[in-house]
C-alpha cells in the first residue's frame, strides 16, 4: 500500500496477526529494524512478565521468526529493565533479586540480534544488600548517543532511613567495553531528587537531569514538597560532578537539553510563574559544559495565546478569573517531547498537553462494589522555534483532543520527524475534523480523536521552520488499514529522513514507513 504526497511517500506493509505485544521498536546503524515483543504462552505463563521477551527482525514490513531473549546473571535468569542499540547490536540492562541473601544484582548485556538464539550472559555492574522492602532500584536508565556508538547507564541505589542516597553510573562503547563505572553519594538528606532525563554526547560526556525538591512550608498539605532547582549531573572520565541551573523567579516545568558545536549545553522548555498556575512561556538557557550560564532568555506567552491555548475547562476557569480582576492563569500541564537543533543553527521544541485523572465510582463502604478508573488526556501540541541566540522566532498551537481510559494512553500522543525545512507531526484524530478532500477544518476546539472504523484517521501536520506556517491533513485511518496507529511505538530514522510506523487493533498488526523528500 503506497501513497505519494508532495513532501513524502507513505507505505504500509501487509496486515499480520500476532498474539504478542510489541513493547519497543529498535534500529541498528545498518538500518535493520527489530521489534521487542512480549508474548505469553502455556510454557511461560507462570514466569515473570519481564522474562517473556522475544526479538523479531522486520523485513519488508513483515516480522520474521522470533528469537527468545534469555538474560543470565551470575548463573541465574534475570529480568530485562531497559534496552537500546549501539552500532549493530543491542545493549540491555537487567537485574536479579537474591531474596535469601537480601541482595540485588545488576548486569549489562551485549546481544547480537542476528543470532539464531538469543542467550546473553551479563557482565556484573554491582550487587547491593538491602533490608526490608528496599529490594529494587528507584531509577534505572539506559540511553545511547546520537551516533549510536556509546550507551550510558544510570541508576539509583535505594537507601534505608536517613542514609544518604547513592547513585551508580557508567558508559559502554561499541566494542563491548565498560569505559568506566563508578558510584557516588548525594550528601543532602533533606532534599529529594527526581531524575527525569539523560543526554549522552558522542564524545562520552554523560548528563543526567533531576528535579530537586525541598519541604514546602507554605503548603496546607502534609508532606508537600516544592520544586527548588534543576540539578544537572555530569559524568566525565568516570567522575560525577553536578551543578544547578539558576531559575530566578520562575519554575522550569519542562526541560530538554542538547549540545552545540562548541560543546556548550542548550537547556530549553516551558516555564511557570508558580507551582499551580500552569505554563506561562518558553525559556532558553545556555551554559558551558561546567554549568556556567552564558545566556538566558524567557519569552512569556501573550494573554490571547494563553486564552486560546487552554483546553475547554481550563479556558473557562481563566476567563472567570479575568472577569473578577484576577490575572489569567497559564496553560495546563505539558510534557516536552523533543528539543532539536535545526539546519539554521536554531532550535525547535515540541511539547504536548498531558493530564491524568482518577475517578472513583461506588458508595465507598467496605464490601460494596467500588471502582477507580484512570483517564488519560493528551490534548494541544505546542511547537516553538528559537534562533541561535535563544530569541523566540515563533510559537504555534496545534489544537488536538485525545483521551482514553485504563490503557495508559496506548493510542494517544504524537510522533515527530524533523527535516531541513519542516517539522512533521503524526497523531490519531477524528475524521469529522476534516473536509472531503482530507484537509483540516481549522477548528479551534476539534472533536475528540476516535479509534473506530468510521471516524478514525491519522493526522499529518507539516510546520514550516522559517515562519511557523501550518498545513494539516488526513492520510488514512482504520477504515483503510484495519489497524490504528500507535504513535508511542513509532520511531524516527534521522539518517534516512524516515518515520518507521507501527499500528495495531486487537491481534491485527501492521508496519509502515514515511520517507520524507527533504
């Protein structure tokens, strides 16, 4: 199934059926694609969920024979925690709890995906004693650099009582070598860190970002904590240093990081004026590799943009406050998806409105039928463009409405691809938002995305990097594919200007590709 458009070609493979759940798509440097599949059979029904993984090579948009992934550490079966690619091989981290010894072992594995069977005996990163319920890791991350030649490992080691929190980190290369591995302690008992992002440069400098929290004495809620600073951990030549980003009077609500050609760090994202009012604008902070700030810019949104950009319930609340003489609140909760350098040495940022709501139904008495449902909301997209000095060229809102219940937002959110001149965004939408020629109806508050045969469609949004102009249209949907796009599992192939696609409905599945022309 091949379609030709002005800026790209869209191709879908044949429909296939599978009882396995695709957990991730992986690409090696020789442009081979693999899927990480979790499949339950009568033989592994009683085994740990993280031990049921298979690797499927993908050729001509069709899955090939499965290869079971069996990870071994200290002679025992371990559970998969994270996986990425280096060059043409897979790299995984796993762990094993030795309950009788009250120890946890942590391992790294190099896997050749082209072998007929995949059994990897891991290299030990460390074994740690624990007491009580502290038998796991608070944060585990495995990330690779842009060129897929290095991988960084970072994890927290749980502590008991008033112990100082400990962290372990290391960097692997494509020759299956652990370049360095070290452990350190963060010497502040009353401060709490929430790690949320990692960045590894091709030269091997490894940065880990964390939010630092302190006790909030102004809160009416017990044990409430307030965000204090963004702390950046830098791993260089096996040593761990850290520095703070001075936030002045603003809270950096969402932040991503890239590096420029001189090795300086570019931090950018969305900021808030306080903990409760939502997003108020875009920021740009440039530091050297040691954390010294070289440039800082804050760009507030206009009142008109704030009013227009709110979801329907937030918009009504803001207007009510304005009529009472109170300042208009900011936008709601957003998450950063990407921060990328553009061909003109500027920067493009992509964020999405995201909320989780829990709803209780029932009378709440013991023995009664009570239920708690979790609702996921993925709404408007924010895209902004900065020049090389951090000056805001433009900011755009792409209206979108998506929600689901008790599924972790499986079909929601977006996938993006960046070319020299355009940013492309893909997401599920409602066909009623488009005319008979598949062009968007320019609705400020569009109908909520649908996933049935009649109303589901895939939205393609093309944004010109020079002026921010937007062209939005539909490129097919479930009625044509018999499957629904899963944006969270689609991946970008930057070298080939390609998006590799995955779609699913029940046990029906399909792979596809979008190849961009520039």
